[in-house]
């Protein structure tokens, strides 16, 4: 891209998503570094300026044009009722590559079993807007209060229920809470200010970044497997190899032999390599992958 003084102001989430976001950015080809107290990290792309902001606030600043684009949770877009362009979905979280959930949780001994049982109760949550929308959808009236943190410990002494974000449910179980219902399933979204999206240069830069980020996520936990085998063994080996489409097969100078390569999930490699070897594979090589661009 030709840089004629153009800059894309990009927000990355500070806090729980920060480490995993920096990792995805690196796999996409961008090195982001930040000091312990810095609001403006550095990135090895002169056309991008990074701002490090809490995910809860990013969609509001993008909507108002203080930021051109950003990575934030779908939950905070809904919570803030932000009018932004959603460029793409990026499925990753702080602990893994799965969506996260906002759930209604209550003490294990609570009589609350369904949304209707929340009527007249007190609920603590950081996501007040999400919770009120959930209650309205179920025609339930309850008292919802904002929680500044440590929400899990507030039930049952301070509130009857909580609405909390969970990835694995382990923190809820540790605090002897059980899940009553799911309020919202959320994933990370790449969003853009609508005016910035109409700017040809910024749109092209955002789309380039989107493609590289999606490619990095597509390659997560994938490896490239390469091997040689005799032509007669190709049918047996092809049946063993999982792939995105079909294994790539190239004939070697020795017409009795072929080279095969394919992309596989890293966790299955240990299971299929012995089978490949038994089926005649030789010179098996496993290589890491940074990006898969469809």
C-alpha cells in the first residue's frame, strides 16, 4: 500500500484479551509492543497507529470517530448499542479459540430455576444493558445494579443472582454458583467507524488487516505435513490424510515416487504419522503455519 500520510487509528483491547490479541496480530504479520503504562503501543507498520483501550469502551469511540477501527467483543457492541460497521468475526478469547458467554448464575441452593424466577430479584452485573434487554425479552421485572468487579462473590449475601461473562465456567463453579440461562454468546469482532469505512484508503487497509487476521486464526493449531511415497501407495496414504480440500500430490523425477503435502490439525499428527509410515510414507516433515488465506 502506498503511504501518502494516511493513518489508520486502530484500537486493541486492553486487559484479558490483550495477550491473545497481540499473539494473533503477530501471526498476521504485525509486531505490537507496549510498555507497562503505555496507552499507545508501537507497531511495525507506519500506516497504523495503535491505541490500547478497554474492550468495554472501544465500540463507543469507534462509533464517534475517535478511532477508525478496533477489535472488541460483540457483547460490548450490544451493551453500548453502538452503530458501527462489523468487518468480520474473529473467534478467539483469552483462554482459547471458542466463543464466550454471558450467563445468569445463582447460588447452588437458590430456588431460581428459570428467567421467570428472577422477577422482583436483585441482579449484579457489569453488563447492565444486556441484562435489562434479557429481562425485557422474558417480560420479567427485576432490579439490576452495576457491579464494579468480583461479581461472583456478591451472591447470595448482596444479590440474588448475577449476570457474568464466562469462558469455561470454572470461576462460577469455584464460587458455588450454577448457570440458569445464557444471556448472550459473544465473539471478538473487527469493527470500523462508518465514515472511515467509506474512505477508500482506510477501507482497503482495514480489509487487508481483516484478511490477514482471519488467515492467522484459520491457521491456529494447524501444521503443514509433507511426505514422499511410492505411486502405488498414494490411495492408502490419501485415505489417512485429512486436509482442507484434498492432499496436493506432485510426481517426482523418479516416476515411481510422489511428494504429498496437506494441512492438518496439529493434535492428529501424532496419531496419523505411525499409520502413514506403515502405509509407505517416507521423509515425513511437519511445519508450522502462520496464516491460511482461503
